[in-house]
């Protein structure tokens, strides 16, 4: 597994799979049992992203425009991540990181 890869994940207490983007440090993503992810919606996005969200689409491996929520990072056992869906495109990685920082209020400490 690598940072920015997208897998299907079945979050506990949810009724279906959701796409999840790995946001762990590359060393953790490749070597540790637990990885950090942000969850994306399973439905087609029908609105613009909020300030705590990013919009990913076919260029990233999705079937349609999809919202990913960056204000909550989950720690997930790597074996719970199934079926690699894609990879966040190079052009969106910086936007994803900026959205993660802003959604957690970390921009103000830089």
C-alpha cells in the first residue's frame, strides 16, 4: 500500500463499502499494520465540496465525481482495505494535503 492510494473500506457500523484514501506517511503506508485514511462518499457528488472536503473523479480512479471528507482521519487495519480503486492524481495531491491541514486547523501553526 502507498500514500494516496484509494481502496474500498467497510467502516464499522456502516452498511456498505466506501472509498478510502490512504493519507499515512509513506513509511507507515508501506510497512505498518495500521494506516490512516480519509473516507469518501459512495454516491455521486451533486454539489461543490465544502471547505473540509475535496472532490476526486475519474482521473483518480472513481466512476464519477466523489467527495472525500478531510476533517476526520481514521486508523484502519491494512487488511480491512480491499480492492484498490485508484490513486489520487498528482495534480490533486497538494490540494488534498492543504485541505487536510485546513480542516484540522493546522494551517495556523505553520
